């Protein structure tokens, strides 16, 4: 009997796919642990790891690009206004790059909330969450 297991660690990891022939459940667990230990964990949240990033006064887009250049290999696909600004220099901290990006964009609610979506092909899409405006139109 061949067991086929697929693990997904997070949205940006590739699927792990391996086969174990005539395995007991403990052998399967061992195989999962061995395979999972080979994966880079730089973007998986670690409770004792904190990322510090200083936002500089100026354009939001340039600050996010600098963040992604320094802490990941992600590229920006920008679908929001170029007019969003950072008013003063400020340090932001989080446990991973996803939390850090969300901390930075969460105050930007006009004209709609800015959202970020991380894709597996090393692209981060920044866009407006138009669900609020769609809800207002349907009332």
C-alpha cells in the first residue's frame, strides 16, 4: 500500500509531496517530520523572532517596497493611489512579514481599506477592499 501525503505549511510554501510504501502511522509521522525540517522557515512565524522596521516620512509605496526588499524577495503590484503618505518616521514591529505589512497598511481606510495579498510567485498585491463600498451601494 502506498500513502500519499501533502503538507501545506503556509500560503507561500510549495506543497510537499512524498510517498511512503507499506508504512505504519509512526513511520508516516517520522517521514513528515524529516521532510518538514528541510523547508526554509524564514517566513513562518516564530514566537521569539521579532522584525523591526522603520518607516520614513514620505510615500507609503516606497516604504513598503523598501520593507519587501530588505526582508523578503517579494515584488509589489500596486493598485492603490500613489498619494498615501507616512507623516513621520516611526518603527513598526511584528513577528513576521505578513503581520508587519498589515500593521503598516491598517490605518489606511480612505477611500477604502488598503489590503495586501501575498502570492506564491513572489508578488504582493496592494489593493482597496471595495466590499465596504459595494455594501453601501446595495443598501
